[in-house]
């Protein structure tokens, strides 16, 4: 019974509350974007494989103005929780994993990239090792011919969600810097 209640809360009650919390937090931040691709081309003339560290996923729904795109999310219970949250931001999901050798998710990602839909992936994944790029995302870039767009953010003041983990929450009314790497000129042509 307790497991059913917890599951109900995590899948139906918490996602909209987290969405509201993140939206309020975002409204209190001054965000400075550094090296962000031009909004006129990003998602219309050019699409990317956006990559960011797993420990930096909190503010990623705000990385691209207007949202959109899709995120690769695991099929596990915690993945379902995150998928429901990003759905409120207008971001789609591709469910699967490189580790499990999921051919269907790879096909879906390649099809989305061909349809000019950005794909976001955490190259270090939830199981780590932390801040280490795995070969799957590089292979995806090679197969698709799309550029990788590394994105991150940083803030002066933040508080850890769980002490000893990489996940943290920004404090209100702070300045947030979001950074993306400008792609090479050849990728823009």
C-alpha cells in the first residue's frame, strides 16, 4: 500500500510541483548565456546533440529559448519521474539507454535528428563515472553527422540536495551563467 501511494505521489503529484518550483526559481535568476548558438538557426537551420553532465540537469529545461527538442531518459522509475517533469516544459523524451544496447531508441534518436529535432543526452549517465564522456554519444554524432553542443551552467551560491552528491539547487535571486560551445564554422554552412 505504501509503495502504491509513493508511486502515485512521484508520478502524478510531484512532477507539476517540481515544474512550478523550477519556474519560480527561474523567474528569480538573471541568466547570462555565453556562446549560445544563434536562436534563428538553432532548431530551424541546424540541430544538435546537446550534452550536459548528469549532475547539472536541474536548469537544463531553460537552456534553449522556447524549449523543444527531446531528451534521452532511462526507462526506470526515476526516469519516468524526470520524463513527466520535462513534459511540462514542452520537451519530449526518447526512452532507452546506450548501456542496454537499445536499438529502438537509437533509431528514434537518428530519426528525430533527421527531422531537425534536437536531442539532449547526459554523456556520463546516472551510474557514472561522473564527468566522464562515454563513447556512445561520440558514436551517435558520427552516425548522425550532427555536432555535439556541450552545455552547462554555474552559479555562485547553491545548496546540495543530498550531501555528498553532485546534485544541487540554486538559491533564489542569484545570477546564473549558461554556457554552450559555439560550433565550428563548417557546421553552420
